[in-house]
C-alpha cells in the first residue's frame, strides 16, 4: 500500500483544482464582498472641477487687500458667474466649484463681514492651492480606479459609483451543497434508537460553510443504497462544491467513492495522513458545459468532518471565489502546559486560551463533538513523537477572530 499523502501534499492537489469561477457582471449594489474580475476605469475626472474643501471665501492668493467686495455666493452644485480679481472674493461652500481667477480658499473662521458688506481676513498670508482640490487630483478619465482582484468593500462601491461604473465584473461566490449519508442517521427531532444517531454533520457543515461567508444548501440524508445515493449526489452536483459526509472509509457500506466514479467524478485523492480525518476523499466533476464541481467526501465522524472542512474545504472555497487558496489563519502561540504527542499522522488538537497561553481541550476521540465546543483554535502537530514543554511556541489556527 502506498504511503498516505501528507496534509501539505493533499493541499497542493486540491489547490491545483480550485480554479476561480467564471466571472459575471452584476449591478454595483450586488458586488459587496466579491472579488473584482477586471480593472474599473473612470469615465470622468474626479473631481470634475476645481472645488472648495471647506466653507469660506475663494480669493486670489497674491491679493493683499485688507477688505474685499463679495461678488456672489456659490453653493455645492451651483455654477460661478463672476471672475475673482484683486479686491474681490466669492463666498463659497464646501464642494462648490472654484470661480475663475481664484486660486485659494480662506476658511470662514478667518473672516469677518464689515457693516458695509465687505469681507475682512484675519491673515493676509493666503497660499496658492490652500483648502481646495484641483480637477482630476483624485483620478483622471480613463484611469484605473479599482484594480482587478480587489475585494469590493463599501469604499470600492463608492469609488466605482464616482467613476460611473454601475455594473462590475466579479467572481461570484460558490454555491455549496451539503449531503450527509448513512443508514444510521435520524433527523434532529427524532430520538435515536439502538444503532442510530442524530444527523449532526449536516447542520454542522452547513453552518461552517455559512460561517466562512458562503451560502449552503443542506440536503436530506442519503441512505446507503447505490441508486438513492447516486440520485442524491447527481442532484447535489448542480452546485459548485459538494460536501458529502460519511461513506468514504473502507467498510462494506462505504459506497461513496464507487458511486462518485460511476457519476464521472475524477478522484484526485483518497486518504490523508491527518488525525482526525484520515478517510477524506476529493475529486472533480467536469460537466458537459465545462462547468466544474469540486466534491469532498468527508469522514462520517463529526470531528474528522469538522477538521477536514477547516483544513481542506475552506481554502478551496476561498480560491474558487477568487480570494486565493487561503484557510484559517495560522499564528504562533505559547503552550500553557506540557504536551506529549505520539502518532504517525499530522494531528490537529482542540485548544483554548488561558490568559495569553493555549492549553489542550480534553476529548475522547473523533466522535466527542461536545468536548470540542470549548475549542477556540486548532493546534497543529507534526507526525511522530513530539514532547512540547510548557512555554513552547506552537502553530495554531484560531477558529474565530477573538484571540489575545
């Protein structure tokens, strides 16, 4: 039997198949959070005219007149009608276009109106360009204002709107279908009898997908019968990603790999040197229209399924959404107590924060989902014999953003 793939080898194979989805054009208001598939160019200069950056008076900076006649008042959206010359000034509001002849704005706080209606300035030192923005200072017509690959946030929405781009090409978020399998599974509202368990993997995986920022469709449990399993998987493969749970090990009822092959799914890998999660399966279905579906067969045990989602599925979802092949962020932390690890597979252990240190969460195997509820991160340990003293720096993958 060939050696098992390492975690990194498996990730390399999955990354090679996790290609970004085809771009599509959407209204700007629907693009929030998506990745831009092409540069956005402006069709105008911004600002489209020289404009005031604060309320005050537009003046000629070289004019040293102590008092000046006010020509007119210009609000934002109005058009100046008179030219500023020595001895004159124009009252101007923030955002209003600068009148001809003016090259500076004096803030209203530095001015006083005389009884005769003239404006007097508290300082005569007015520098050219003060408190104004020249036409095109922000960007010019034809200039790239948001680059391809950018994540569209509220700021990018505003820039695209200013640049006249009401529709943008984006990489859509993948559609994900979760399909639990197994004769032993009963619904949540049914009390399990001898030999049965409630379906926890389906809701857990669907929630993990949503927690990662994607939509998930959760299907009913598919039973361990070839025809029913094939029908359910074929329906699930209308999605961009399918997450199967169970049926990928080596038992007589582990039918998933054979059914996937019969449906034209090309196997990329089966079994990885990881604990928990060794039986994980991954393949790709290329449809007649060239659309591709990534298929993950995750272990039936809950923690194996959870760990494989975080380690293998999450970065694939990120990649096909155009965000790069990125999973949970890895950070360094210090152990709060000694760990002795023995195992021939790379292991991911649940840990929690104790002050600024991390300590393992006690658990009783890959079906002990309840114990993992205390986990705030995954501790990544290499295969082999590992003795880690308290205070040792280790690699962890936080399960949320709230860590010391």
